[in-house]
C-alpha cells in the first residue's frame, strides 16, 4: 500500500492482502470515483468505484511486481500526476 500512497490525490489506502481501497480527493480532481474508474479502464486498468470517493483494487493472486508498478503508473497518470 506504500506505493499507492505516493500517487497524487490518494488520501488514504486500506485493505488486507491484495484487496485494497484507495480514498481519492475527488474534490481536487473534479471527478467521482466512478468517473476515475472509467478513465482507468480506458487506460488499461480495471478498478471499481465503490463509494463516491473510493476505488477498489483487486489484482489476481499471482500479480507480478511489474504489473503493480504499471497499475500505479496508470493511476498516477489518470489522477493527473504525469
């Protein structure tokens, strides 16, 4: 979860194992979690908007470090970090 907390506009991360939720500063971005999830999907990352300001990330159990890094990069790009 440490890498997730480095993503711009991620306020908090919580979870157990690989089931993680990220609380997003949606007011700063001007998009709901559902809209962010759609942007992530268009960029190749499947996440769920579970509340108005939280995204759920649930990668497969055999996820690689490279795929995690790629997911963090996509989320960073979508949230306006790069």
